[in-house]
C-alpha cells in the first residue's frame, strides 16, 4: 500500500522512482540511515509518497514525485548522497533503479 505524503492520491502524471535491491552482509548503520533518509525526504516539496516491500534480504522502495526537479533536489541532498555511497560500498549486494512517468493509475481498496 502506498503511504501518500498528505494522505491523498495525486493526479497523474507524476513520477515513480523504483529502487530494487539485495541486502549485503554488513548492515551496520543501515537501519539508522534508512530511517533518517525516510524522514528527510518528506521535506522535499515535490515528494508525494512511498511504498516498501521486503522479503528475505530482497526489497523494493518506490518513491513518488511531482516532477523531475523535485527528484533532482533529492539526488543532490548530502545525506541521501552519503546513504547511496554506503549502500554501494557495503549495504547492497545488488541494486538497480528505474525512473518512470506514471500517466495512468488505478486503485482498488
């Protein structure tokens, strides 16, 4: 289920940044950084929400964005950059990201 920032689904179009990963063996500091970045991203004006899926060392984090300018602002955030560097060095065995434009969305609740 998507955790919308303001509790409301945005109108399309918007963007989804999809981050898929396999966790590595050295996870020291991972949980703390994960919580910190999740808190910080809410401060970006164009951040719309997120969803997380985790199972047996594999996960997906999908963040939703109003526009590419907001995504670029998050990419330039120093704490986010530090998290990405630590992720590459030790927290992830494998990961990939995709940025997609959502032009249509349907929900059943």
